[in-house]
C-alpha cells in the first residue's frame, strides 16, 4: 500500500559530514561548516517547493560542546553570522523561525540574536523552520520533566500529550521523515521523543553536497514506505 501522507508535513535533517567534506579537500573543518551553512537556504527552498510545512535542521548538539574549542567557537560565530544574513530574507519569505534547544549556554549577544529572529518571524504563516542548536533529545526530556515539576503538575495528570507540550517542540508536529546525511546510521540524540514513529533515511552524501536530486530521492523513498504505527 502506498502511503497517502505525502508530501511529509515535517522533515527533520541531521546535517552531518561538514568536517569530512573539508577534509576531503585538504581544508580546515570550519570551511566545511561554512559550506554546510551556505547549503541551508537552497535546501529550505527545495523542501518548501515540495510542500513541506515544517523543516527541522540539527545544527549543534549538546554533545558538540566537547569538540575542540576553536571548532566550537567557529560554529557559534557561524550561527551568529547566519542569523544576521538570513533572518530578513526568511521573514520576507513568510518563514517562521523556531529554536529548539537550550539558550543558557550561549553568549548574551547570540541568545538575543536568536530570540530576536524568532520574535520577528513568529506570526509568519509559511514554512516553519526549526533550528536545533544546543539541542539534545535527552536534555529536552529532562528539561520538560523539570518544568512540569516546577509548574506543580501532579504526576497523575501527566500523560503523553501533556509531556509533549513541555518539550521544545510544543506546537510542532512530529517529524514524518528524518534524513541523516554523511553516512552514519544513528540519531545522535536527535528528537528522541518526536521521532518515535518517523521514517528514517540515511544517505552517504555529505551535508554541503546535499541537493535537489537527494531531496527527490528521499521523498520518493518516503512515499514508498508503509507507516503502520503499530497497526497491521
Ligand atoms: C555536522 O558535521 C555539523 C555539526 C555536528 C556541527 P560534522 O562536523 O559532524 O562533520 P563530520 O561528521 O566530522 O564529517
Ligand atoms: C550530529 O552529528 C549532530 C549534528 C549534525 C548537529 P555528530 O557528528 O555530532 O554526531 P556523531 O558524533 O557522529 O554521533
Ligand atoms: Mg559528524
């Protein structure tokens, strides 16, 4: 049976392989991150043109802080640059920006930039673009539990739908399709709760090289999948 949930409402991407992309060219890893950053706008456009309503991009995990300081600093500065360069255009394109993850470890400047971009675009009605930055699935679940406890919610009142409202993804539907570039076949702490029934798609293409043909293949593979959600 061919599935009818097409195009997927929400696609989430683990943008992996920037370091290897640079390595293959004898370039510093940060050049790979820059190339990866440049690929965001065109990929957003491709998915929007296919009718995808929510696109989530995994840009920095809670574990990525353990990378060498210079790489972490480079990634943080790249985030700031991208927000500066892209926010106005995203806004003009009616894109709503959402941040998934922690803000408390970012510098005040970067935190304010991120908040301002989210605030500026919050009423936009086109594609919702979720940027997972300093995001970890386990961290998200722990933070949700802490916030529920802090709000004094009695244990008996907590069910899956209440829990889900306390996640960073509050009003974002679960991803239908999770794509990972770069060839690794793991989730690396991405959307652990939300991806419970997502279709998973792993490809060797490195993130800076991910383009139209790859999107087309991922979507046609998704179209062939039969999602059962435990039913027969
Ligand atoms: C993904 O690319 C970007 C981040 C994790 C920030 P990597 O930097 O992990 O690239 P590889 O996996 O080393 O090639
Ligand atoms: C996952 O990539 C995180 C992002 C793409 C932001 P990693 O390169 O950090 O994942 P591992 O370490 O290979 O699992
Ligand atoms: Mg990697």
